C-alpha cells in the first residue's frame, strides 16, 4: 500500500483533544494492511449504525429489568443502586482500555490479537491462544444466554396474559422458543446480512423510544414507595456472614446488564474509520445505556410494590407483574413487556454476529479446530457463513441442557462473565505492562507494518494520555479482578445442586479442552496473528 494516501488522510482528518492523540487513518484498507490482514469483509457500518449495534447488544435498561431480582436478593434495593454505580464506573474504565486497543489494532479478533502483540515473545503464543478461547467461550455463552432469556421472556409474557399457563410451564417450551429466536437471528445475519447495519440503526430508535414507552406509564401510573425504602434498605437473603459480602455477590446482576458492549470491537473490519468510530461508539453507547439503565432501575424500585406477590404471579420475570400492577391493564403491561422482548431478541442477533466474527478471526489465525472451513467468507453475502453455522449449532446443542435441568443451563450462560472478563483482564494487564515500560510509541508516516506479531507497538488515534491512562489501566485491572473473583460464587451460603454456580466447572472444562487441543495439535499450526499481506 502506498503511504501517500495515508498521509493525505492524516492531514484531512486530524483530531485534537485532551485524551486523543495520533493520526486518524482515512483509508480503512491501509489501516488493516498495516496489521498484516487482507480486507475481505464489506464495511457497511458507520458511526450511527455501529452505535445502534453497541447499544442494542448492551441493552442495559432492559437488562436491569430482567436481572434485578439477583441484586434484590443479595444487596436489596439500596445494594442494587449503589452497586450499579460501581459497575457503571468500572465498565467505563474497562471500555476505555479496550477502546485504546481497538484504536491501535481494529480487528475482529480483538482480545487475542492484542494479547499476542502485547505479551512477551516467550509467552505471546500461548497467552494469545488462551485469550482467544476465553473470548469465544464468553461470546458463545452470550449467544446461548440471549436465546434462552428471549425464549423464556416469551413464556413470561404468556404467563402475564394467560396466568393458567404457569401450571403448564415446561422447560422444553422455552427451548423450542430458544430455537426460534436463534434461527430468526441467523436469517437476519445471513439472508439479509447486508442489511444488518440498517437493522441495528432501526433497533436503536426502538431502544430509545421504548425506554420512554415503558418508564412513563410505570412511573406515572403506579404507587410509589418512600425514598428510605429504596435508598436505605439492604437485604441479605443469601444468608451470608456480612451485608458487605452479600452486596459483592449481588452486584453480578448489574454486571450482566452491562455485559456485551464490546461487540462492536469484533465488527471492526466491517466499520468505516474503525480506529476512531469503534472507541467513540463504545463510550457513547456506555453513556447512553448507563443513564437509561439507572433511571429504569430507580423507577422499578420505587414502583415494584409487593415483590413476593410479583414473584408468585411470574416467578421468572417479576418485572412483568410489576408492570401489570402499575398500569392496571394486562394489555398495557403486555405491550411494555413486548418491547423488552424485542430488544432481547435484537441483542441476541448482535451477539450472534459478534460471536461469529470472533470464530472467523481466530480460525483465520489457525486457532480453532476446522479453521480451514471456519475462515471462509461467503462470496455472495460477504459474511462468514461457516462461523455463523458453528455458533448456531453449539448454541442449539447447549439449549438441550435446558430441557433436562434449567439450573444446569444457568451454569452454561453464567460463564459469559468469566470468559469475557478473563480475556479483558489479561489484555488490560499486558497493556499496563507495556505502557509502564514505555514500549508503545506514536506512529510515524513511514510505518508499513505495526501492531502485529514481531513489529513495533504504536498508539492509535484514540487513547488516554500520560498518567491518566496508566491510572485508568490500574483501576480497570482492579475492577476486573474483583468481578472475576465473585463471578464464581453461588447466590446462597447453603449450596445445593439447584443454586450452585456452575461457572467454575464449565470455564475449567473449556480451558482444559483448549489446552489439550493446544498440546496435541494447535501448537503446531497456531503462531499468533498471521501476516497475510506485507505493506
């Protein structure tokens, strides 16, 4: 690639600001070529459409409704609110760190590519490989959890409109609905894959308008609790030794409401001007979703009324009963709940897209079994069909666990936090290591190959400068260690097979398999990010 076009792009698109430095590349193919990768995917996403993607995978205000019961049991109303601020601040810090790396190397591989270039030469191959498997595990669990939550939300809606269905509730009903959700998501990602960007833009509108359509009736038509009951009431229904320990365990409900916002990173090779647009969309989406989620959470806590009665009417999703009692209308509550269901479906669609890109990118670098097939791109749709098919097949197989035991399936979906946060921690720690040693420089106009295996590390156009960047990296690492530690704890002190947190078992099994495959086969073919093109 000629450097003349890149220099021109820098002059036309210079950026200034207290936390942004370096050039902005106008030629997306040149940016990818400097990472040694061939551009094979169509860049259908701009800022607004990828912002829609980020917001509608994150769906924080909807997620706050879906999982608020977890924090209510351990922490209580006050614990949920104060825990929300902790998680929001921690997520901002983590996303800022990821944004710096996405600006340096905007590839679909994301974390495993970054670890491969940041780790010491003696260990970069192994650490990059393990990080790739952690990322895939977390995102695959996200697809499974998205399909499961959407399917069971539909069951909850049926209970709302036909209460007698609760006595006939079966897990296999939810599994069949899971399949329907996944197959419809596959259709959007493949048959109309070129319209995925427009779909995400439209869903962003529903995400914003739906918030007001839900919160206004909820806040205006329901009876309100007093502020003391909301901001001063702590609960410890898990019977833990201290309220503080209960708070730390209950905080994971808020974490789940914020998980998945890095989905845009894995779409980087389909985004125009990705080195700037991805960081901006991540941070903007986090601000929007965090604000809406906090407002919805506070409104729900003020309006929830008798939570035991709500649980009796709808044990899985009591927020639907809260809607019903608030507006006094089954039809009105059903419409409000339907908005949440549509957004859960859109999140599943986005998760499927992001997960397939991680599979595709890791296979491109020979990190997965069957990589020769998984790395293929459909010439007609320019999407990784084999990767989408693999993601879908694994999700369908995982859903069969739900037929036998919903508790066991909850162990499958709970590893989304362990997998993704584990990959974040490795990445953030290595960035801090390189940063403190001063081993990342500003780019030069004559750079041809950077930020890939065996090359110099250069900053992208978006970063946090100086001591502020180091402080943010440290805080993000501390936060990630805290969340990872408590992600393996059960919800109750007295552990039974029904309330056991199976995440540690499933995560361990995936890591053991990946290391076995590495020892037997992958170490011979996987050497980190492959340089496909020399600039």
